C-alpha cells in the first residue's frame, strides 16, 4: 500500500533526473559597464621570455597546444601567439601567459 502512495513522487524524481536541461558555457567580463571584446577573430597572445625559453619543453608544449587549438577550434577565432615578450605585467590590457611565483600576482593561489 505504501509503494503505491509514493509512485507519483518517484516518477517525478525520475523524470527530473533524466530530463534534458540546458548547459551554458559562456562567460564575459564587464569593464566600465561594457563587455570586453576582441576587435576580430584573431586573438593576440604573448608568451613570457623567462617562462618559455627557446628550445624548452614548455615552449614546445605551448606552441603545439596553440597549433592544435587553431586547427581544431570550431569557432571563428584563432590565437596568434608570439614568444619572447619581456614586458609581461598585470593590467596592461594584453593576453599573456607566463609562470610566476610572486604572491602579489597570484593573489594567494598556489596552483
């Protein structure tokens, strides 16, 4: 008798768990009330000189990653990577990748 009473609840929970739901993977930053945008489909990115030395495994891995991203990316964007940037800094409005240990830059994060 008790099983029959809980059938509608079970059916609802089952439907709720297996019904499709939207998944969103879009995020953008707002600066001064405006969304941050690139000027076109080419995204410039600089790699720090000290982090990606010529001939290093890190440099090769980053270069291979960007080449793979550009060739297998379904969207209309490409990353234009340049190496040996000596002017990496916070807040300069550029896309940059480098390794740092300075806690002021990391904000307490250790990963």
